C-alpha cells in the first residue's frame, strides 16, 4: 500500500513538473487585434539620491562616474528609460546676491551643467524641488517672506530652463515636491504642517508664473511623494490629501505621488500594497478618485545599498518585468485604471565590494589602482530587461498568467504592422521550481496582413546572460583584467535565439527551450515599416588608455524593427573595419578596447540593421583624437 501510494505521488509530482516545464501557446492576431487597448509607457523612470553630505551634491552628480552612469542609462532604444528622478537638486544652486529691491539672484551654473548633460543624453529630469540653495539666508527669508521665497525660486527655475531648452523639452519634465517630507531625515528645514502646506502652494504659484511668461504653458506638479503611513506621524502628506479632497479644483497636484515598496519576497507585494493604500485614500477622500496616481519608488524592498543576491542577476530583471506586467493587468482590467506611472529607484552607483549585489542598473568597478583612476561599468541583467520592455508596441492585450509563474502580453501596432510578444518567467526572489521550460508557440497572422513579415526571437536566460556569474567565476576580482571585463560584457545583452527570418504562409511555429528565470521577446515586423533611419548624435567618451565608449541616438519609433547596430572605425592608415562584428549590439552604445598598435584615435560611424537586412544610412563620421 505504501509503495502504491509512493508511486501515485511520484506520478502526480511528475505530472505537475511536466506541466510547469512545457507550455503550448497559440496566438492568433485575428483575435489579438480585436481586444487590445492603448499601452502607455508607464515604467520608464529610474531614480537616485546623491550620498551625504548634501553640500557635495554637485560634485557627485557632475563626477565622471555619475555622468557615465547617466549616459548609459539614457542609451536604451525607444526611450526605454526616459526619466531620472534625483534628490537634492536645489543644493546645486548657489545664492549670488540681492539687488536694490531685495530680489534674489542665483548662480545656476552647476545645475546647468547637469541638466545640459541630461538633455544631451536624451533624458528628462524628475525635478524634485527639494533642498536649499547654498549660502542663502534662509532663516531671514523664512521669517519675512517664506511664500515669496519658494514661489520666486520655483519661477526662476522653470523660466530659466524654458528659455534654455524650449517648451517641447521642459514641458515633459516631472516637477515634484519635497521627497518623503514627513521623515525627519528629509525634513531638514523643519517644516511645520502649516509651513509645508504653504511651501506646496508656493511651488504651484511659481510654476504658474513661469508658464505665463511664454503664454499659457502648464507645468504639472507632482507630489507629495510620501510614504502615507500612520496619519499621526505623517501629517504633511495626509493634510494635503484632505485639502485636495475638500477643494479638488484648487489642488496644487496634477499627479498624486506616493511610495510603496515590497518586502523583498514577491513582486506582487508592491501592487498589493498600492491597492491597499488606494482603498484607504478613496474611502476617506472620495473626491480624489478622478486623480492620477504614481508610485515613484516601486521597488522590491527598501534600502538600495543593502546587498542582496537576487539584485545581482536575472531574478531582479525578471522581477521588474513581472512588476510591470502586474501593473499593466491592474490598469487594463480597471483595478487601478488611474495609475499614471511607476518608477524604479535603481539609478544609484554601486560600490565595492558589492558591485553587483546592490539595487542598481549597472555594476561599477572603481579602478583605483590605475593612473589616473578610472571607472568601468558592466551592465546588469535588469538593464537589458528594461531594453526588452522598450520594444513593446503602443497597444497590448491584457497580461496572460499561466501555471508556473509564466506571464506574457501581446503588444502591437496595426499599420504598419508590428508586434512584440513579451514573456516573463519569474519566481521572484526564490529559486525556480524547474530549471528549464519549453515553449511551443504557434503564431497566426491576421487575414489581410501584408505577406512580408519578419520575426526575431531574443531572450535573457538564467546563467546565460549573467555577467555576475562570470565575475563570480573569476573569484570576484576588485580590479578585473581587460579579458575578464570582455568576458562579462560578452553576456550582458539579450541573445538572439531565432531569426531574423521571414514568415511564410501566414503562420509560424517556434519551439524554444529556456533556462529559468527568463525573459523572452518575439518581435514581428512588416516590411511596410520604413527602412532604418540614419543614426545621429555620435559621442566618443574616453574610458582609459586605448579604451572608449561610443554612444549614439536613434529615431524614436513605435515599431521597433531594428535588430542591432554596426560600429565602424578607421585610422588614417587603415580601412574601415566593423568593431562589433559577430557581437549582438541592440542598445545605443558600444565599448571599444584597443591596443597600442591600433589605438583609439580615428574616425567612427554607426548604422542600424533591421529584420529584413536593410541598412540605415551611416551616421556622420565622428573623429576622435584621444
């Protein structure tokens, strides 16, 4: 009897494991195109906080390490990351002088330098109106003209950068009030509740005043960026909600922002915590039900600097994608339809000895033994995970959840046709139930579709696309060699599993075997999409002797048919040579490591290649002297 029972249990276990291992999925675009809805790009923000002391904020943010980190962050295609939310930006401003009328004048030069770089990198600031300009007599301003001080400062900032960058750029900024103002560690000006409310309404007046200088420009204000815990201990944020509920048409906020992180176990903790907070808000303040909300610190767990194993590898990348798909499901089915965006607070710089284990997008290696000292970055798997999300189309089906923690969405553009089917198998911070899965995909194109459709299959897989595993193999060197960096970078991008190839007879079967956790993207593209455009804005950055990073920009398109980019180089003595021949380069940068014989001085040009093998025009030739 015991033997029979054991055999029965084994059969049941094998059956369950088999069902977790293999998935048969049919996707018929005749059905998909009937059920899709607009997919807003609500996940394209990251954030960071400069380290203490605050008076060194400008030094940190303008450092080579920080600027290179930001430039790589801005190098995902299709605005895969668009916003960078940064604490303490006002600390970069320096008070200059009073004029005869006691008007305040400031030196914005350091803030100008940072914002010029963000503009160059194709990023928009999440501009927190947080901190205090250095050398200003704040005590005197607070005592005699508190509201004027904040209104005037806000107006000067918005007006200055309107004139500097233009309406089309600055109106995309995300102006936000003081971060987590109820916490003593952030409330360094010791606001009272009345002062805080006055500060918020002064920001609104300052933005409105700046907008009137150029006609009727409206700058949305976000806030209060709070934790919304116990009302007794967090009175600032709850007071603002009460005032907005009483007079919603005079609420200073266009988007109500809050912070809800997980407990470090499952991605679902983030959304569940958000919905719990929303229920509390909507029941207590029903007039806020029509407002848009944003969780601009939607991370798996608090404390970015605490090293955790799951943050080093694809567990984190798949957890982030799972978080996005869960939020899309809540938006699409109406559970949280007025969620405007989420942001991942992972734009920090990791430090030794936790190069990979902290909550960052990149692993930073501080090469302090070289002369001069320099920095090397290796992309962590969470970065290409965001790159795969960037390929989603402007419409999508609801998230489909299958047995074994596999979920997927089908995104598309109807004319010209494009589709990105994104799969994610995540077991959150836990080791997966199974080591591998098999996917049998049967794709059926819609009836009146153009026959010239190409496809490409890319994936991130556990143990395959994992630079941290390579670093561990080398015994975690503090200063990796050139060959060790090359080995890590060889696995930092998605792998092409199938294609590019043409679909025939209106259908395509794909058999895929993947290591878990994994993220899989199947892209379909009609030849009706235009050929690749010319690459622009090529920049060459020195990393170290005989080593540079090449960056470029590409035209934003809803339908991403590009497979990758070719990077070409020549010296005065040599012919053009493709530097990345045989290397998949799907993002907008490439690191070139040369030697003394060839060097890095010379001419560089870039072009893109799409799924049909069509070549974009070469960029303008960029000469780098070294």
